[in-house]
């Protein structure tokens, strides 16, 4: 009987963050690692793989390794060099890589990382004899194996979020943006579609469907936000994606962190500035000569319910105009929910619940070093710390920074230098001084 393998660290899930960790660990020979994912291969957001869509952060920040190790074989620039695209990328003069090329880049990295194992589903976690016991099932053969790890890193990612009053199983024409491309033909066939939400995905889909309105498609775009707002991207604002701002946010009381997050939508939920302008310019061009557009855009509109529609429409959408507090309805045949993603804890955590720290609200109590275990050094998380570390949590640009922490902790030494201060500004007051008495002016 084959003896179970023992690793220094086992990763569960292979999205961009854990893939970046696998790449950064690859040259660290004293650390043994393996990563499991139940999917058959790496395919990043295939439902939104629009031809012209780009990432929203320059390539140096969004690639897997550069911000931790600019000399790494797994950098995006080396991918371009190895695939003969470095000079075309240079001539293109655009720091924002195409989403589909990012996907190809990640697949290129996966092919060179034997530690990444797809079609392997982790079905159970437990703690046994000082190690984490990981039960893994091969999704194609059904074979089950056991592996052991000193440490774990959870990279199971976020899942499409649907408001609780919507049951998509009972509403076949209502899809999430993550399923847009497979559902596009059906949307065009039905003839009237309404997009709900105001983020980047909503804008990309609206822009993709806009030319179809010339062929009779009725295209509606509604959002609860008070405007269709751009993502704020000024340089001093970008300093909030810094180690010192993470420190500042982390040390806030939980209720204050929650309040701060609620006011930061424009930092991570807005639309690319150029795309907003492209949408407006296209609407303007299409309306030349007084042509009526089959388009309706409306902010301040909160979706509150979906019911069966009339004879020519599949659904009636029920809204509240937020500022006026007035109810209204809209008929449509298809609905695309741009309602974002939320972290859902994997059920396998139940097996090691006694080793996990929780907040009073039963959220994961994530330590500053991205651990959730009782000893602060065994179970790391990727993209599960929005409530403790702030809006940069899902940002690809901070992936290498977080992974540097994890690699150094697992290796027990400084493998990758971690920046402690990169911002010109201060975010808090280091110490509170006694107020100085006013001086009389003589």
C-alpha cells in the first residue's frame, strides 16, 4: 500500500492567487507543496471572455509574480518573450493586458507547474497527529487518496452572488454575468434584456450588446447606485493599495472597518473610465440624425422582485426609485445580474472547525498575516479577508504581496522582500498628543 504524501503546504483551489503562490514557491526547493482544484483545467471567467475586455490594473501588478520577484520565469513579460509576443505588446503601448491573454498567460504557467493538479476535488479536511489530513477525489476516475500537510492555503475563491429574493432555477431567463457568453444567443433571440448593476461587468456587457440594438434588441441598464460611476484611479488614491493602508485598515475596530468599506465602492466596484466614455460616445454616434435608440439607462433603481411577464415578455421587474421612494415596473425577456461575487466558506472547513478563529459574527477572524488558525501560522486564506484587510482583498495587484507573506512564513525565512512602506502619505495618527494651548496674539 502506497504511503500518503506529506507536504509543507497544500493549496485548495487554483485561481490566480493560488496559481501565483505555486509559481513563487516553485524555485523554493526546501518547501514541498501541492495544489488541488476540482476543475478540469484553468479557465478564468470564461463567461466574460469578451474579445476587447482588459484587466483594470497594469500588467506589472496583475501578473502572478512580478511585484514579488521581477526576475521570475513566470512573469507576464517572460510569457510574452517565450511566446513571441513581446515586441507586439511593446508596440501596442498599453499597460492593460487583454483578459483573454491573461487567461492564456495563466494557462502557460500552469503547464509548467507540476504542483498544480486539476480534476482533484478536496472532499474532507481533518486534523490528525499534528498534521492536516486532506482527502482528495479524482473527479474522472473516482479514486480517493489521502495527503498530509503542515499548513493549508484556502484559495477556493468567490462565487457569483444572487439576491436572496431571486431563485434562478425557477427563472431560466435570469443569468449572472458569469454566464453571459453562453447565454448571449438566447438573449438576442428573445429581443429584450435588462442588465442589473453598475460595475465593470455590467458596463462590458452593455457595451457588447449596444450594436445589437440596431437590429431591434431592447437594451436596458438599471442600477441601485445614484450614478454610473467610474473606478477612482488617481495616483494618491492608488496609494490605498499599499501595505501601510492594509495595516491602518486592519487595526480599525470591526464596525468602523465595515463603515469605511461601505463608502469605498468607487475604489473597487466602479467602471473603467475609458469604457464609460466609449459607451457615451457610441450612444451619441448612434443617435445622430435624431434616431431613437432602443436603450434605457436608469440609476437610483433598486430591483425588489421578479414576476412572470405579460404575453410578449417573460418577466416583469419591480423596482423602487431610491431617492424618490416610488415603485415602478419594467417588462423584459432576459435579465443579466451584475450583482458581483461573495466569498462562501467551503463546507470542508467543518472538519477542522476547532482549529479556526471566528469573530463574534462568526466570520473568519483573519490575522494580519492572512491566517485564520488558532496558532496564527497554519491556515492561510486568499481573497477571504475583505472584512479585515479592506477593499484590496480581491485586487489581483496585491496577490504577489500576500503570497510573499505566505511563502516567507512557510519557508521560515525571507524568500521575497516585502515592502513595508510605499506611500508618500500617512493614513493615521501614530500617537495622540495633548492639545496645545492657544497662544495669545500680541
